[in-house]
C-alpha cells in the first residue's frame, strides 16, 4: 500500500468480481442511493475512496469494489438516520482501525447522535467514543429470574400479615409478630 492510500475498511472479498474489476461512479451511486456529488466529495475527502482505481485527473473514471459500494450504502444509511457526517467519519475510522474483517458480521445501531456496534448479544460498543462498551439490559430475562426467585420467598400483606411462598397462607410465627406489633 502506497503512502496516502486509504486502507480497506473491510477485508471481505468482493463476491464474484476479480480484484481488477469494479463499478463506475454512476453505478456505485445508484446502488448506494447517493448522488454523484456525494460520491465525489467523499472520495476527495477520504471517507470512501475507490479501491479498484482512483481518479487520475480530469476525465478519468474511478472504479469502486463491491466492498466500497457496501461502505457507501452503510454511510448513506447512517446519514439518513440523522448521524452527522463528522460522526460517520469517526465511525468509519474506528472500524478501519479495528481491522474489522467482515462487514456482514457487524450490526451498527444509531440513536441519531452516536453509532453503536453490536458485537454480540451481550455487548454493544460506542464507536464514537473509541470503542467504549455500552451496557445493555434486556428486562424480560430479569423478570423471569426475579419471578422464580420470589416464588420461594415469603411476602407480606398490607396489614402486616406474612404469607408463605408455598401455600400463599400466613405463617404462624408471622401472625404472632403481627399481633404483637399491632398492640
């Protein structure tokens, strides 16, 4: 890789295309749902540069690989979700630096402000904060766990009467305590 050349964002091979074959700008734009002006700006500013062939002056045609077009489409979707171009740039740099091998294996999420990478069912990473882990909690499993735990523990009625977990009836010791505190 020559000095100043952009490293690939993802190492996944282009499906069905030889390394020396790619898509011209208008085709890449159509596939990614972007304008040619966006494509040109993103290439000139280094956000997504064509990896098959870069422009070599006026009239030359850039060629984008499948992976490049995929990154263009991801960038477009992030922008459509309300994420700023500056934050999209940060996310792309983070993913490049991490050396992510397969874009298809990544789930990106956004709240319109930041971008999160879901690396597994238990881990979400804030890509704009240098890969800081974000805590996620699914409440349904906690409800099931708590329900199971509480079934074996006693409860108490509003009047202070204890209720045993198994039978749902008051326990004798709890009734005595309740009478003593009521006096």
